C-alpha cells in the first residue's frame, strides 16, 4: 500500500492502475512509472515531486564573480526551517564553505564552528529544537569567466551558473534564473544520454500506437515529440523566461554556459 501511495503521488494515476503497474514491474517504482507513461496515464516524474524534505538552500558568489557556493540544509517541518536559529546556522555553514572550501560533506562536518565542530553544532541544534536536521549537500562552482547565483521562493530553489566569459554578471544572473525556474537537466542536446532518448522514443511510440496512429506516421510524430523533449530538458533549447520569443541559445550570443547546479527542496 505504501508503494501504491508513492506511485499515485508521483504520477497522479488511479489506485487500480498503480496496483497493476507495480505488479507488472515486480514492485519497482521506476519501472511502474514507465509502464504508466507508456499507457498514457502518467507524465514523466519530475525531480521536484521527489524532493519533499523541508529546509533551506543558501547561496553566495565571491566578489570577483568567479566562484559560487550553494548548500542545502534540511529539517522536518517548514516551521523549523524558518526558525532564526536554523537560518543562522545555515548562514554560518555557508560562510565556512566559502572560507575553508571543504572537499566533501564529511570534511565539512568536522570543521570548527564557534569552538565545536559543524556536525556537533548541528546535533545540538537538533536536540534543542527537537527535530531531525541534516546538511544534505553543498557545491562550489569555479570559473575563469563569470559565476552568478539565483535564489527562488525564499530559499526553496537555488541555482549557480558559470559562463565562459568574464564581466557577464547580468547575463549569468538571467541564466541562473532560467535554471531555477525551468529545471533543465542538460546544457545542450549533445549532453543527453542516448539511452534516455531511446527510452523516451519507446514510451512515445507505445502512446501513439495506443492512440491508433498508423505506423507510417509514427516516425514523423516521434521526431516532433523528441524535439519537444529536448526543449524541456536542454537549457540552450528552452524558451527564455523573460522573453519567450527567444531561446536561451539566442540570448547567450557568443557566450557559453560552462556548467550549472540546481538544488530544489
């Protein structure tokens, strides 16, 4: 029943359909989602639907705009996530990431914070407030060009973007806003895993056959659907959120996106 409930939340499909899909998939949630999508019952599961923990995402960029920092700290409830002590702890951890540049999460938890370690301070705060908390992840993004950060929904979504040319703070900020809002998975088509394209084609073909489309029309329709998929998942192919008559590749001109990082609660 727990798996049926999870599958219903992720796909919006009915209980009977979810039960049958899980039985066919041998209890595998991801396979069950694929089965439902092939039946035309469910849309692709989005990362935002799977990330349900509360907390805060904090970001910063250095003065030279060549390095960005992002951390995610979680709590059980939104009430605690807005707590001043929790927010201050997040600010302190971000400052440590900026100054010490730890190589991984274990290293970060062992660093000093006001005479104690980050890990012990977190444990004490958790005990004081009475809720489980954790530092889930952090990243540092460096570039010889320009780095920008964008925070959305009061720290529920955060994005860092690195462009290959310096002095492009305005453009980099716009692209970070795009990443936060549109949630791309890749920079360009060339970055998409061929297996993903193959799987999407299989799903779309099953849907088209179910709709009664003729075989000689399916390939043509498939190409259109795959191109639409690229517009959803590839940053450069997305419509610019500030001017939807333009694609991101048009907005960039001769500037290249080196990398982006997006966190979402």
